[in-house]
């Protein structure tokens, strides 16, 4: 939905980032997100969202929220890799996603 | 004392309690865009159908208004941007999955065609201006060239006018996350409404009786089609998913009832339809100016309702404990 290509997939992964140098602040992406997960970065005016700590992920670390969680309830990893922890968890545990009827196939799974 | 306020993505008044990122700037632009589409469409159509005698203003003078109206609309569109210095980024790429990208380019394509329309009819439409500039050989040559190709220019203008009138509806309808907008009817609704406002404006401005009559007749037809599309839209919402049912509840007894039925349907569609019908029959001529004005107001109110109600519908509902108005106290 982004008219300038500012919103893009990082490194062929499913992590979506926003390039502030291409963002015009038109807010189409805010309207498009069924989870209301995007925000306007005041005072700059460009749009941003959770980056999944791409700056940590590219160094092989977990996102900050996953690292810091005191009950270790969050897991991050590569779904394509069948031997990863997250793939194992999805295979062995019941899980759901939020609002699958919106059709955007989110990759944030909730273990239930 | 150093105070740092951490605001998460969710605790922000733009999305809590309802999305409110688009306001009057967008409603005004949508109205102006539709009106311009109607203006360009009818100025080209009347030329192609050789209605020079029946509709002299539409053939010769109308196109200039389109330039003025759309430029005003694009000003408010620019005002809506939050990252204004980067507006040129719309034009460094074309994103096929983004209706907004199509729109950005349609808006650019509009200008050369509209300018050519004006040039091709300048001598017959704005004779005084033409006589002032005709002295300059280059300008006279350009006007000659434009006049020779006025039909080709008009043929180019028709699809651009339709694209301009319909793309805003397609843009809003592409947001599957906003169920009120997510209907295929929205594009045609905006197009017909835009054409109707264009016909109404022409009927308002035109001086010749035959022209006013022609555009009153056209507007009657367009209002009738618009009423049909609105009816289909209501049926579609009323028989739809839960968020669509919530939306239609706001139109049938909820917060948008008075605005929708009282202003848009009654004042903006039904009353002008009746007044225009009587005008064609020859009675109640003194109300002749009122009908087109009501149509224009109705067109704007439609856009306001569309923009605001659309933002209030969503697939996800969170109960947020955070009171976003507390943020206002920080100033």
C-alpha cells in the first residue's frame, strides 16, 4: 500500500521496516494495518513501527523484548529452518494468530 | 527535573479509541478531486459530441476551472502529509500494489492534458485573454496547434477524468483493514458523485438556458444512479460482516444518522433531484440556483462521512486502559 516504497521487507525476511528518507507521511500504511501497529514519529513526521530490533537481529541477537522478558515467554527465530526453536514450538504447541480473517498472514504466533 | 514520557505504539490518539489520521484535508481533497473529474469529463465530452451551440461554456470555458479546483485540492492534500519535505518521493517510483501511487501519477498526468484543453479552447472560451497573448508568435502557434488537435486532447481527457474520479474510491476500498471502505461500490460511488458535482457546477455557472437545461438533465440522471449505488452500499453493509454491521448501525440510528440521511441523502440528493425535475418542467424557476449548490454540499458531506466513518471501523478491538487525553496535559 506504500506509494513510495518506504515500507519494505528487510533482507528478504518477513520483517517490515520503514525508510524515513522515502516516507512522505501520507499515513496510508496506518490505515492499511488491521492491528493499528504503526505510528507517526513526532516531531519528524515519518511513519514507523516495531523493527523487531533488526539492528540486533543482523548481529544474531534476539529482539530486545525477547531478551529481556523475565518469564522467557517470547521466542524469536527463523521459521524456514525446521530445526529452529520457533519451528519446533509451532509443531508441538497449539497456536493462533490475531485476526487471520484480514488475510495478511501474520507471522506473530500466540502459543495457547 | 527531567521527565521522559514513553508512549507505545498503541497508546496514541491517532489509533485510540479509533483511527484518526485523516481529517478535513482529505475530505476536502476528495471532494475537489471528484469535482475536477466531473469538470474535465464534461468539458471533453461536450466538445467531442459537438455541443458547441448547446453548451458553449462547457466546451470552451469549463476546463480552466478544473485546473483551479484540483490545485486547491492538492494544496490540502499536501497539508495532510506529516513528512512534507519528502513529498517528491511519490515521484521517484511507481508501486503497482499501491493505489496511492497510481493516484500520485494520475494527478501529475492531469495537468498537461488540462492545460492543453484550456489552450485548445482559449480563443473561443476566454477571447479577451487570447487576444492579449495572440500577439506573441510562439503563443499564437501553440494555440493554433492545440486547436487543431482539440479533439485528440479531449479523447485523452476522458480516461484521465474517469481515472481521477474513480481512483480515490478504489484507494479507500483497497484497505481491507477498514471494513466500511472495503467495498467495490466505493470507486463507482465517488466517480458518479464527482461527475454529479461537475455537472451541478456547470449548471450553476452556465449562462445559456440550453446549457443549464442540458446539465440539469445530466445531473438528474447522475443523482438517480448515485441513489442506486448508495442503496446498494447500505444493503451490502447491512448484510455483511460484524464490522460492516457496526458501520451501518452508525448510519441507521447511530452517530452518523443525521449527517447521512438529513444532509447527504435529503439535502444533497433527494431535494436537488426534485428541484431539478421541476426546473426541467418549467416550474419553480426561482429555486434554480439552489439545486446545484445542494449537490455540491452533498458531495462534500459524502466525503466527510466516508473519511470519518471508515476510520471508525476495524477488525480488531482492543480495550485500552490508557487515556490518550492525558497526553494533552503535557503541553
